[in-house]
C-alpha cells in the first residue's frame, strides 16, 4: 500500500486497492464507536489465549496495557483514525502493534467476522439498557402528569370525533402502557443478543485450542445462573442479523408510540382544543407571524418516526437474498441501527422534558368533557339495565339524539315527552334518566379493570410507580 501499511488480507495481492476503493469501502467512519466493545472483546480473547498457552502472561499484560492506552487516547480525542485501514478492528490492531509486538499474536483463533458479531452483540446489550432507562424516564414523566390530573375529565376521541368521557389520567396511562411494552421489547432484544459468537471464526471456528466458554463468561454472555451462552453454529453466528432487525424493529415500534403521543399533544395544544400549554423551551415561533407558538419538539418527534421505520426497511432490503455467510453488503447493517439508537435516545429525552414542562388546562378539558353527547352510550346502558335489548337501546338513543338536534337543545334538556317519543323503547325511561349525564356518576360506574374509574386510575398509577422505583 502507498503508505507502507499492509492490509491484513493482502498477502496474495500484488497491489493495494485504489484510493477510490479505499474511500468507498471504509467503515471506520461509523464503526469506530464500537471501540469500547472491541477492546473488551480483545481483552477477553487475549486472556483466553494466555489461558490456553498461546500467549505468555507478559504478552497478555502488554496487550491489555496497550488497549487501555488506546481507549484513553480515543476518549481524549487524540487517536488518529485511518480510513485506509478500513475498519475499527484494523485501526486498533495497527495502533496496538505500535505499542507491543505481542499484538501480532492477538488475532489467533478469531476472524473479523466473529469479532464484529461480538462487538455488535455487546453494543445491542448496552443500547437496550440505555433505551430502557430512557423509556423509564418518559414513563415517569407521564405518571407525574397523570397523578396531578388523574381525575380531570376530558373528552375521549375515536375517528377524531368526541366519543366518551375519560380522564387525563386514563388517557396518559394509555401511553404508559404502550411505552412499557417498548421497554419489554428492548429487554427481549438484549436477551437475544446475550449469546457469544466469538470463536466462530469466519465460518468454521479454529483448529487452535480456544476456550469459547471462558471468553463468553469474561464478556458477560451468561444466563441467570452464570453459565456461558454460546452460538451453536459458526455459519449462522457470523451471518445472523436477526438482532439488528429486532433492535431496529423495537426502535421503530417505539417511534410509532412516540408519534401517536406527539400527535395527541399537538392536537391538544391547538387553539381549537386548548387542553395543554407546551413549555416555551420546546416550542418555537414563526419568522413571519409573531403570535405563533409552534410545537416543534413534538412535530420533530413525529417526523423522526419515519426515519426509524426507514432504518428498519433499510435492513430488510440489505439482508434479503444474501447467501450464507458473511457478504460485504453487511457492512451496511450498522449505520441504520446506530442511527435508530441515536435518534430514539435523544427523542425520548426531548419527549420527557416536553412532558415535564407541559401544563394541563383543566378548565378546557372539563368543558370538552361536559358535552352530554359523550354519555349517549351510558343512556343506552341505562335502557339495557331496564330490559331493553342493546340493539333496540342503541337505536332508541339514536332517536333521542336526533330529537335533541332537531329541537336545538342538549340531551338532558329534552322534555320527558320528547325523549320518550323518540323511539318505542324509550318508554323504559324513568324520571331519573337525566342522572345518566352526571360525569361523577359516569366515572363511578367505571370501576372495573381497564376503565377510567377513580380507584382504577389510582391503582394503575400506584402500580407503575412501584414498578419504576
């Protein structure tokens, strides 16, 4: 090669790649972030080589010392990454060779194939923990708002039409449930990643007396009893990208939940709804209209979801049709998952801060929930309790609604004669039928699991607070 450095695979080549190919084929510009994981893998591998007699104690110590120095240089920003060396593995190996000749022995019994597979599994385990913690922060922010506004009535919507009354607490807890499922997905992805591929080599392992179980234990690829977890097939171990797809899928699904929550808050923040006031620190103004206060943080969160979904699709298309085992196409598997991790991580932080600074306009919420039409279904239930078949009750209340619209009054302002005359089944209406339109009654009668009754809401808030403490 022109700079005097020999590619690790270059023994059978009479010349190095062109400058264009070196630029086109490098991955160190994005896989350098794996340095801590690659170093940990090399430490475990070198400790294993010393254990089985392929390295001396001094050589192993020199390797560990050199790797620690390299990590310090990377942290300080003084390490020089060389794209001509293609990837993180070769950059670290060349830097280590400059520190100790023992580095030339480090790659015995491993390939870049199982090395990167190990690095990425370590990355996914770490990333899932961090995103799980970020999700907990969002859930706690939602719980804080739910606790403060647990009993504030608000109109619930279907088809963006007022449907039935719920409470702010009930509505926000719905989003908590969704984020809890996201958190569980990341736990599951981390568990699936917790299997060690190191020792698989390129596809068929090594004839050297390596100890895969030792390496797995050193790197934390163990089960609940501390037993090592190893990949069972070397070809599958280096070709498998299921974890990439699972991780990107979990990020995309979480993004969908963020987007739906953002859309709720964007609507609630509009003048037409006025249910919330967003914090100034996460909104912006207009370059033309001085009165504007735009929900930019939420709109960006909604927009980022498309990026997360796109990253998942990127992986599907990259992996589709590839034969076993490793193909250079798979170099393109890392940018999408790195991007999903970065975007989701900062997105969750922005979401939590936006929720923390948000104020609920309880008066506007109550005003919307006070629409008697929201309790039309309760009137149908009232008739069912008096022996009217539900389908008849449904039609009867539809007639009552039509009568109110015709008379230009709200439902409880109809006279008894008007209400009972709307449909034959309305003859079952007693003198107390207007009590149905009392919100306190409506919530008190919804004290079963999953409903917005006060006790149910308080119980779920306590459940999540205990779980997240």
